C-alpha cells in the first residue's frame, strides 16, 4: 500500500473534512528532549494512529495540536490546516478517562460542552437535548439518558464520553487511548461504533494496541527514540472497522509488531 491509496480514501469523504499538520515540533525540559523538529500530517477524513513506548511523547504531540501547555515543559511547533483556516473551534478530544461529572446525568454529560460555552439558552434547549439523545442512542445507550455515572459500567461510561465527543460535531477529533481500560469485547464494540460515527472526520488516535490501530487506522506510525522520530507509515485504504481476521490486518500485524519491538528495544 502507498500514500496514493490513502489519498483515494480521503477523496471519498465529506468536503468538510480538514487535513492538518504539526511541523517542527519540539518538546523537552532541562537536558531532556522528547522530540525535536518532528512533523506529522493528518490526512483529511482519515484515521491516523500513533503507537510507541510509554513516555516517548505521543500524548505530548496531542497536547501540542490541542494548543495545551504543560508546566515545566518547553514546547513549540506550528499547526496548520490545509484549508488555510485556524484549527480553533474545529477540534474535539476524547481521553482515556471518561471524565464524566458525577452529579450530571448521562445526557447532561453529553452536552456539557454546550453548557460550559453558555450556549444552552431556552430557545435551543429542546434541540440540544434531542441531539444528545440521538448520540446516546447511536452508541447503544438508549434508555440510560437519565442515569448517573455511578450507576453505569466502565464501558457504558466510555460510551457516554464518545457521545459527548460526537456532540461537539468537530471535523478533527483527537483520541488518547480512549478504549484501553475496557475489556476486549467492549473495546471492539466501541471501536466499531467510533468508526461508524466518525466517518468523514480527521482522527488522530494514540493507542498501545496494534490490533486497534490495524482495525481503525488508515495511516499508522510508530514513534520511538529520544529525541523521538516517526517511522514511515503503514497505509491501509480498506474501509474500517476491519475484522480481526481480515487478511490485510493479519498480513500487516507481523510488520507492525516488529516495528514496535524495535521501538521498545
């Protein structure tokens, strides 16, 4: 597979999809340099997956794209969108922890962003609730709209977090190991739902799971070393989510595991 195949996939996605790049990224503290002059591109409407050893700087890259700083860390880099517009207001984030507010119901957690931006006015309240109900139904939580987080399982809470990400309706979505704390079956089911719900979005997924990357990614990078570098991507143009026994998944699994083994070494 090559980048032409990835471009072909991207061309089939919605015109609202936006490609972006982080260029000349640097992060470090004191004499420690996580990465320097590092660049990564996210193809419009595609999933880019990022794997690598713990502490190599994957989450730091996410933070830089989000425009978040970290105390004690010197970081710099340039984020550009291929349409020439600013990224601000066009990006959402899903973390490993569900980060649900325990005193809010599932549906209220889903439209938390709307409330924090003070957009929940009486004229829009019905529409906001209906949209939040719709996203909860999409992730398989119909009937649990009024449940408090303490009454939900870990998998259900992550579904609420996914619905909240969808509620933001942004063309760019960053995900930092959002399914890693779940059991294998629940993880696969949520991967399937995320792939279906985020068709046409530009997604960057940080994961430690090679199978997850091969099921969901169109472009897969391994990040390794210090200062860290990105290897040439594995490119998969077939529709996702791919089955665990998909021939393409099986054929690339050995290569990806070898790359990860080298990175860990």
